[in-house]
C-alpha cells in the first residue's frame, strides 16, 4: 500500500482554515438565542468584546466582510455622493461593484503605493461644491492591504489622513479585514484605531481562524442604523451565537500567534527570492506574499507543479502568484513548499 497522501498545504487564502477542536468545543457550548430579537447572549458578548478592543461603543456581527463593508458604506453615504478609496481596494475591486449597487454612490479611485494612500492624495480628491460633481461623503482605507501584498500603514500617515477627514467633516472607514495582522506587525494599538476611524470592519474568518463572520464597529447610533441595513441586506440571523462563539475564541486565542504567520511568510519570500524563475517578490509585511514569475515560467505550469506536490496557490494577475500563511500552515508544510519550489523545472 502506498503511504497515505499528506493533506494539501493550502496557500490560496487565510480563509481556508478549519476550526480547531478547542474552537469547536467553544461553539458547541455557547448559550444562544434569537439574535433578531436581540436575545443571543454570545453574539452580544462578541460585539461588545470586539468594540471594546478598539475603544468603540458598539459592534454588529455579520456573515462576511463584504457585508460589513457594504453596510458601512451605505450608512455613511447617499446616492450621488462619492467614496474615496485606493484603486485596488477590496471595497471597489472585489465586492462586485456593490458600492454602485447598494449605495448608488460614485468612487474616486486613487493610485496608492502598495495600496497605501497619503493624506495629501486624499485631500486633493475631495470634491469642491459644484452642481456637476458628486458630493464626497466617505474616505475608506484598507489595512493591511490585500492587493498591496499585506502592506501596513505607518501610524503618522493614518493620523494625517484622519486629520484631513476631520477638517472636511468626512467619516473615515477602515476595511480592517486583516487589521489584527497590521496591529501585530507594527505594534500599533487597537484602542488608538478607535480614535481615528468612525467605523471599522474586522474579519474573524481570515487569519483569526473562525469559520464564518465579520464584525462592524462604530458608535452606538451608527451601529443601530447599520443593524436596520443588515436586516434589509437579508443578514438578520437567529441563533448566530454558535458562530459568534468561534469569533470570541479567535479574538481571545488567535491574535498574538499571527506573528508566526508573518515569520513564515518572510521565510517563503526568502525561498522564492532564491529561485531563478522568480522575477520579483513584494517584501511581505504580514502574511501575504505576492510574487512575479519570469516570462519564461508560465503561471499555469508553476501552479500545476505545486499542485502535484500537494500545494495550492492562487494566480494573482498575469505572471503573479499569491501565497498566504495562516493557522493551518505549519513548519512541516512550509518545508514541503520550500522543497517543491526548489524542484520546479527538474
Ligand atoms: C476578505 C476581505 C474582505 C471581505 O471578506 P469576505 O468575508 O470574504 O466577504 C474585505 N476586505 C479585505 C481587504 C479582504 O481581504
């Protein structure tokens, strides 16, 4: 009998993690109730705990980060208004054009440096009052930045952008799908983020390892408005406490360990830099490694080679590939990836 195949090393995304036995135990034991009646104590605990971490008043548990972002954008804008964001922002590029669909709003797209905007760029994009223009209503940042290869904002730039927002009386939203990766990598503090941002969306289902869910954070009045929007989006849910329990477990146990994912991403980047068929690696700041293959190395053949070695990865544009480290990629898995990379073309 051949040896049983090893489970795949799945580097496609940090969304692929399965709950651990301890997380499942927390889920099975959760007290629950009907959350539309606001009677689910575990959902309430998760929302309060997540908000408290960021020094914000209230939270709203939703099925996805797309929903938390789109609800927040709708709550902050109205038709004929405009959202300022980076041109490869998830809210624009990967949420199905939802800003136009849900909010009837326009988008001002700015070219960032690995997804990061400057305060000067943001300020220059704010529309003057003129009957021809949409009205600027919202500034939206993403940290870490997905398309930017997990890049993080430096604290002074965040402060400067928040200052622009305050001076122009514009709300500032954070797509913080991976905000804990940014906090762990930079040593910035979650409480300080609550001072800068009017709303923050946090994914529990990415690096934190919960199976489902995101939380939207903000003031009590803002979250009340968002709760009505969530119902209209079809996102009012019932005994969601079983899922909220996974989120609570993730917040309590899986934040500090993100540093391990970052170290493994750095190790993958170093291994990639040694390969003759790799043209360029974006230095990973967190858990995303984006790299470009030489023209002579077809992407499909590279991904097929990895697949034959039990490794899954995603194409991220012509000749570009993304590797993502997470809870279910350990050092043994990493060694398998390093061996497979060294064996390309042999
Ligand atoms: C994954 C992601 C989202 C959306 O999360 P889903 O739960 O997949 O809808 C939003 N923003 C960024 C930056 C993401 O990476």
